[in-house]
């Protein structure tokens, strides 16, 4: 059996990249993405295990956890942290929506039944937010309201709170809350119409 | 306006409208969008979603859809062709919550096995040790419908795995689907499953994780149960507290029983429940609870709280279901499923065999056990019906309440269905109070019920406490908690009632009650809220005196008195409040210097206190001569005063007080011939008069009074022949009478024969209860000794 080694993204690397980015090096984001992506997926698995185990829904944002694990916090400015959060939330969105899409495909293909020595994961189809549809709606929303759609990404996918979002987007908290309120109305209407 | 500007304007207007109340929207928007009706329509349309959007995407996606986090494309541990110990991996069979399951071949035996890796989960390290313990039991499960467990081991990388019989075939649900199984075929298949579970139960193995995915059907149509005993191993090897483990172990919580969800002990009844869910799905093709999310707290709430839709009703909703099937399910099969799936384990089928038998009866057209359940079933009724039940019944009740609590908490955590949660909250509170006051009081005088009472009171307290967490500001609830602590303390160690002898524990409980009561009294001007505080100090004084902490006991008794006085001052015409002051004052006197109690040796203080008591009581008696409580305490205070006179060697004064005491007590005894306390009081009054008369040398008059006393003690015993205390009292009364008639020591009436008769009577009674207290043994020895001395003359 092969082991499952921790991704070799040392805090120093990530910290260095964030520093470069803060000084205006946009390429840095490209380097950062795969590292953060791996870490988030790993954390996601841990998170789920934990969630299943103690079954308290911790408000811990995975994004925070990734940040604390990957970055030498003392060495990074607030801009660095904002960059990191922004990227991480986007990646969380990608991970979750990709999984939702894969899950839907599996269901259509009837694969689920073959899988089910443990009855796969017992996923119920109804109820929880259809992330694929939401992702689509969010893309349309972003055309008219780019900043507001980022608020949704940071909050819903990234799990960040208003203060953090305000920092990432460089706006006031009040603006964040208004954006969020409006985005919910808009997306809710969009999904009601298509669903 | 450019489209971007227009979008911005829409957002601005929505914001502005939301800053106002909905009733102002129309006016505001008509003004703001005067020349642009489409703009207004757009804004209004968005505002129309305000309610719907309230809970929309509020929680982060990975919380509402946690299953998506599991669908990572993590590389598989093993690939076809690789070897794990002596097993060649053939293919991946599936992926479960704990890890992958592989099909492998035993290179030596050439037999196919399933290998289940346990990659995730807590306490993996303990798993194997646990397995070794259970191996004999699990390995011995040899039933055609149970997949064999061959063994367990750890890979060279440290991953535990199980080797199991490989079952070729389809999961139960897909098998029935593929073969278009008829209702009867499904039921017969299900009965085979039951026989396997029943077999395991006879071998003391509970499955704990029964679900359609764990049941495969071979091409020959034989069902096979997988993973027997695995769930238990996973649970028990974990080091997490029980409750957390259970949900962790259950990867598909829809099949978990309510007790499992609550983290309570799982029994064969839990398997009955899960089989009920399996049958439900066999009949309807659907899961019993319509879950709107995968949030564990919501699932738990559904399982512990919601009644599943009846199977026939599910089918009526489905346009594709055949009317024929629906009809055959309605009635018996509905009832059978619902009986198996009842929330309370003890109300389900008693065994899987009984469950299966009921299905057979249905198939044979015979009447079934299962009847329609009334969901209005209330546990409080159960309490009422079984008020006198102690022990086992009480424990069942405790379980019931625990359940309601768990669910009401869940409901409140979810902040949904608030009204319902509150109703349940009140149910729990009612039940806790029923424990405290109805059940507890009903069994209070039952011999040997002390520990049952302790348990009842303790549980009731726990329930009340769990309620107070969310209800900090509800004074009436706090009052109940205070009273609960008081009762706990009394049962633990208050010498004034049957207790467990734990006086330190009693003081701790009283102290807790005091802390809450002080807070309560501090935040509220309502003087009545101070009453519990007075009661607490009184009880503390009892226990501290018993512990020989006399000075502290006096202080507490005085604190209690002060509060009772304050309360009485608020309402001077309230007889009950005045009487409370009198009783409290009497207790202060007892503790200060009454030789019959643990006391501080302050006799003049005691006298003073008793005089005050008497004055209050006489005032009350003058105001209302018919008040029997006042009369009773007047009888008591005169007895106390008589004792103090004796202490001063004032035998004439003592006699006068005892006679006053009898004047109160004897008529009361005539009025309340069934009240044992009142009768006992009268008997004691005669006894005391007899003592005083004997002290003055009037032996004949003393004899008359002691005879009256004995007659009352005898009638008390006749009313309650098994009462040990009544037996002891009568025996002592015989001894005292005998002493006077012709005991070995003067003064006496020299009637030796009668004296011997009474001593023998006492011996006879005491021998019947000699296994009791050392006091009884002392009395027995005394009577025997006196008989011997008389005989030896």
C-alpha cells in the first residue's frame, strides 16, 4: 500500500509567494493555486471525518485552517492574507462544484448502485442546495454584479465572515452585508425560476 | 442608463426599500421609479423573494453539503494484482465511509474473499484488540444468510482490515428492482433476513448497522447479511465518548434507531427498528424520513421526533404505484412497519422473531399483533398509570424523559418549530416535576425505596438543569430546580427523613440550591421567591446539627427564621406565614438547647425561643380555634416546654405542660383517627404524662397513662402491620409499662407476673425485627435482661 504523504507545500514557500504577490507580482497567484488546492482537499477530507465523528457543525472555515497551516502568519501582511482567502474561497468553490457535478453524473450513470457495499455515501438527492445550479446562477450574477458575486463566493464557498470579506474586497462591512442581502434575493429568484 | 448602471440602480433601490418597512415599499418605489415601470417591476420582483431568501445559502456550502467533501478523488490504496498478505487483489468492490472494499483471492485456498479496509475512523489502533476479543463470537456466526467473517489483521502500513465472505449478488433494493419482485416475494425475502438477525441475537450479537446496503441477495435469491458485528467493533474501539461515536459509526444515519442517535445503549430492539426501516424501503422504495438536508442535527431530529409517513400513504403519492399493492399494504403491513419503528424501544416488537412471525401471520391471512399506534401517546399518562411503580418502571420512565429531552434540545438547536420545541420543553418539565413530586412522594414511605427515590430525584434534577440552560430568566423554573436540589439533599442525608446517610452530599446539594435561590431573590422583588431560601437554611441546619456542626446549624436556623419573619411581615394576616415563623422559631429552640436533639447547650436561649413560639401559636389559636395545624404545633410546643421543665427538675411544671400538650393532641387524634402522625403525637403525650406522674410517685395514674399510650401504639401497628418503626414503638411501650408494673428496679407496682408478660410481648415483637438497627438489638437485650433478672429472684 502506498502512503498518503502530506503535500510538500512548506509554509515558507507559500509565505514567500504571498509576499511576492503583495508587492504586485500577479504571477504569484498561479503558483499558489495548486498548493492551496491540494491542502484544501486534504482539509476537506479531515473536516468531513471530524464532522461525522463529533457531529457538531463547527463554524471553522476550511479556508482559515488552510491559511494557518500553510502560511507563516507573522511574516505576511493583511494584503497577503486577503489574497490567500480570495484564492482559497475560489478553490473551495471549484472543489465543491466539481464534486457536485461528478456526483450528479454518477447518479445518472447508475453507478451508485454498484458502489454500494456500504451504500456509497447515503446521499439524499432532495433538499440541500444544488451547487451546480447555484454555480451557474452565480456566473450570470457576476456579469452584472462582479463584486457582489465575490461576496457570495467568499461567504458561501469560503465560509468567511463579513469582517474578513470586507478586508479581502477592500470595502466596508456594511457594503458586504448589503451585497450579501441583495445577492441572496437575486440568486434565490434565479434558482426558483430555473428549478 | 447603461446595463451596468441600471443593475447598480436596481441594487440601490432594493437596498433603500429594505431599509424601510414592507408597507412603505409601494409608496417609496412609485416615487423613486416614477417614469420607469420596468425598473419598479424588477425591484419589486426581487423584494418578493425576501422571505424565501432568509435561510437561503446562509450556512457555508461544505456544511450544508458535507458529502461533497468526501467525493475526493483520493487514490485507492490497493490496485488489482497487488497482494495484501496472502491475498491477491482482484478489483475494487466499493468505497464506504470507513475505506474501500476489495475483492481478493486467497492465493492458498483459491477462495474469493472481500477485504474491507478501515482507513478512517477513530481508535483504529484499538480495533484489532477489540476484534480479538469478539473473534470467537463473530467467527461462530454460522448461518446461511450471514456472510462469514474470516478474520481481521493489520497491513504492513498499519491499516486494519477485515476478511469477509465474498457475496456475489446485488444489494437488496436493486435485486428487488431488477427481478421485479412481488410483494409476497419481498416479504419472504425479508423474513429470511429476520431469521439471520434473530439467529445472531441468540448468539448475543447485535448488528447495529442494518440497512439495505448491508444486505445482498445472491443470484439464487438468498439474502446475505454483511458486516455483522463490525459496527460494534468500530464503536467500541473508539475512544470518543459514546454519543459522538454512534453517529460517526453510522455512515447512513437514516437507518439508525432513535436510541442510537441519542447515543443510548443499543439492544436487539435497535435491530428491530432498523429492520423496520429496511421493510419500509422494501415496500415503498423510499426512506422513511423526508430529509431536507444532510445536517446531522436535522437527521437526528427527524429520527427521534418525526413520525414516518405510513408506507401506504407514500405509495398513494406515487402515481406509478399499483393500486393493488397499495391496498395490500394499507392496514396490517402499515401497522407492522410502524410497530417495528416506534421511537421507544420497549414499545416495538419484543424480538425480531416476533416481528417476522407477525409478517407470517399476515401472509397466512391471520390477524397480526400490530395495531395502529396513536401518536398522541403521552409519556405523562404512563407516569400516571404507574405512579407507584418503583425500580424497573422508574428506569424506563427515565429513558423516556431522556428521549424527549434530547429531541427538544435538537429542536431548539435547529431553531425551528419553536412552538413545538416549547411544547416538548413543557412536557419534560412536567415529567420532571411528576418525578419529583408525584412519584417521589408516592414511594417515599415504601420500605427500601430510598435509593429509588434518590435516583428519581437526581434524574429529575438533571432534566430540570438541562432545561435551565436556555431558560436562565424563568423564575418559576429556577424555583423548581431549587426544590429539586432540596429533595436531592433530603434523600442524600437529611436526618428528618429516610436517607442515604450522605450528609456531606446533602450539604452540597443544599448549597447549590442556596446559590440559585440567592440569585433569584436578588433579581426579583417578589418576597415569595425568598421562601425557598428559608427552607434551604432550615434543611441545612438539620444536616449540620446531625454532623455536630452545632454553631453553624444555629446560624442557619436563625437565617431561616429571619426570612420567614420577613415573609410574615409582608402579609401579617396570613396564618400560614405566621405558622411558618412559629415552626422556625421552635426549630431554633430545639437546636439551641433541647436535650432530645443535637444542641448548642443554650437552655435559656431555647426556653426563650419556645416562649416566643408559644405566644405566636396561642395568638393564632385564639384567632381560629379550629385550625388543626396550629393545634398540632401547640401540642408540640407544650411537649417541648415540658421537657425544659424536667430539665430544671420542675416536675410539677413538666406535668402541667404535658397535660396541656395532651389537651391539644388527644382531641386531634379522635378527629383524625387515620392520621398516624396525630395518633403518635397523642401516644407520646400520654407517655410523657406517665413519666412525669411516675417521677412524682403517683404510680397508678402513671400506669393509666402508659396503658393509654400502649393502646394507641397497638392500634397504629394494626393499621400498618409491616411497619418496623410501629413495631419497635409498641415494644418499647410494653417495656415501659412493664417497668412500672414490676420491673427489676423500683419504684414499681410489684405486679411481677404482668411485668413479665409485657417484657415477653416486647421480646416477641423485637425478635421479629431483630435484623434491624442496633437500637432494636439493644432494646431486645434490655427486655431479655430484665426477664432474666426477674426470673433470677
